């Protein structure tokens, strides 16, 4: 029996995808349920597995754009038997992925040919580029800054960490505090929890927060749902789950859809200060940065405190400066008084 390997549906709005990698070679014996190739769209990367065991005949190349439902390979059903024939040899050795071919740029000199390569932009990177350009061209983008003293939240985190891990089987990080602080600020400044659609302003009465995650393929923003009803433990578990899925290329469209606000932590890469670009059509994004000890004046005395710069980029068409400053001030107040937002 022979079956066709077709491109699976990856969401209602997706009509094409790109084959980013073949895990097998033409003529290999593949086993049922083993991954055979990888698909990329402008939102997710997904592995496709073999439906039966047999010899595969590949009909599409790496980097080829294929329609949903199109045939990219054929598998001729075959039992696994010991044989000297390469085609019948059990596939018990690790297959090396086929590296995408890289087309050289037309060179003026031989010296230059050794310094430059050209590779087609993958769908995710292309989509990121398009969204960033859209955000800067279709919004009145502005950024306001503040700084936050991290001493109290660091002290609380250290004090409850062992109990927190024992109870919830997950570490208490700073992101859950900032997520809870953002929810509180959104409740206090509802204009930030809104979006523009044509001539209308849509006020959102829910609190689904996007957490930016860096991967080898680019930035993804999975959404933690209903953060207003979640404990710090629930938020930390969701972040760990989404981060793992994103880095393993197993994120789903439903994980990325929606979201009213985004938090991006450039501090984990050492960033001291930045102006993040909003995740359009969301109206605002909070940028977190590296915690660094600095001399600050508190009650007339110079003391050393672990400080972090905060950056709020926002769509000025929707959010006034006073509201943006108030919103960021609310986050600062929550982080400097963490017991007000902390929950196990």
C-alpha cells in the first residue's frame, strides 16, 4: 500500500507553509509516528510525522513553499526486516537533518564570495518584520520610562522560594510579579486595556497578557489567559510551559492568538534600557531590563539598591501621556510593595 504525505491544516487563515527541514532522506525507511519533516508558517513551526512504516519518496525541497493539502512525499508501506539492502535496513540510526541549501550572492570579487551568503528569510522572521513596520507606521508610538527598586520583591522571593517550590513544583520568578502588577495597572487605567478598530475604541474587560519569548527562530509571544484570576504559581507554570513549547517548536496558533498587553524582558540578555515596539494591535508593551546595583537617595541618604529601568511604549492615539505615566507608576508601586499583589 502507498499513501500520500500531505501538508496538514495549520489554522483557518493559513493557506501555505514552507518546508524548513527534512529529517529523512529520499529512499529512507521511516517508522510510523517518527517525525519526517518540519513546516514553518508566519506564526508557528510544526513537525509532521509518518502515518505508516515504509520507504519514503520525497517530492518537495527544503525552503519550498507548499499549499495546505498538497502532496510533499509518498510512503510505500514496508515491514521492518533485517537486510543488507540499505532501503530495507531498520532506521535505528539517528538521521542527520538535511541542511537547507544556501545560495551565494553574485560576487564582484573572489574575496567577497567567501564572506557573504544569502538565505531566504523564513516565514516567522518575515512576519515579525512586517508587524514591526506596521506598528511603527500605523501608530503614534511613544515611550515613557521609570525605575523600580527591586529590593522588596527580591527579599520576598528569597524568603518564600522554598515553600513556593514545595507547594507548587515551580520556581517563583519575577515575571509573575510583573504580570500581576500589569493586571492591577490595567484595572486602574482602563484606556491601556483598549484597542482601536477603525473609528471605534474597543475596551477589553479581560486580562490576557502576552509574555515575549526569544527562540532560535525569532521572537514569539504566547498569551497567559485570565491573569486576573491566576495566582503567581499559575502564571509561573504557564510561562514555563509556553517557553518550553516555543523553544521546542511546538507552540500552537491558539497559544499566540489574542492578548491585550505584552511584557518583554530584555534584561535576561543584559539590556540596560530600550524602547520596545508594541505588539500591534495591542496598544502598549512593558519593557523590563537588567537589575543593577546603583546609588540612590532614600530619605536623604545615599544607599545602594538593586534597580531596574522600566519602559512603557504605547500608542499615543489611544493613551495620553498622563495615563501612560500613571500606568507605569502603578507598576512601580506594586513591585516596590509586592505583598499587595503576591499570591501563592
